[in-house]
C-alpha cells in the first residue's frame, strides 16, 4: 500500500501541474475573444479561425481540467442520502462509484474517440468553415482529457482504500487554497492582534 500511496502522490502532483497550466487557457481564450471582437468592430475584419480557436480552448479547459477538478473534490456530489451514513460507508460508496462508473466511462470514451482522432489526423481533416482550423488537435483533447481523468480516478481510488486501511487521511477533504478574501481577513486579524498587544 505504501508504494501505491506514493504513486497516488505522484499522480496528484501531475494533475496539479496540468491543472495550473490549463488555467492559462482561460486567459488565452479571453484575449483571443477580445482581440477578435476589437478587430471585427474596428476594422470590419474577422476570421472563423479566431472563433474556432476559442472553442478549442474551451474544450481544452473543460477536458484537461476534469482530473484537476476531481483532485480538488469540486465535482458535483449529491450528499442528501449519503451524508447520513458513516464516513467509512461514504468512502465505500465512492470506491464503488469510481470502479463501476468513472473508470468504465473513461475506458469507453477513450476507446470510442481514438479512432476518430487517428482518422482526422491521417486525413488532415479541416473545419468546413471558411478559414477554419484542422480538427485533429481538438479531437485529441477528448482521449487526453479522459486519460488524465482516469489516472486521477486511480489516485482517488488508492487514497480511499488507504483511508479504509487507516493509512491515509480522508481523501474527500477539499484541497482548496485560501481565497484572496480569506487571506485578507487573516492579515487584518493578525494586524489587529498585533496592535492589541
């Protein structure tokens, strides 16, 4: 189990890295969108490539960020019924969900999407829109994103089994950093305590 928990930590580190880099795609999408709008309004000129790259970036944000979202425990959960059970029972249900739903879904999506990606790559498929982009890179985001999600799912499975064995902390604890508001509140509180002394 120790080796598996080390593997889980490495997967988490990879997912964290991918998630942080993926967040830059949001800035890229905003800048491209703003630039496209300015060029269209100011110069009455535009290209479908600008619109399509925005869609590609949105797909990248969503698909490449799925594993990061799972790591951060931010996927939607409905705990109305499950919340009434013990923590161990909740973890067992989560293990069942990972094994019965998440990992099979990942395998099916990868299996179905890879032929589409390979066909688009070998044929050099282009967008049907005038000035559009090649399609295989955006198609490739689907199996890549689900592979990252599946790898993170394995990490979550390992952490949950480790928790049941008493060898890991509660894996469902959210790993969110402090918000700017929380940091400001702490700084104000520390300054007020310092002034009171």
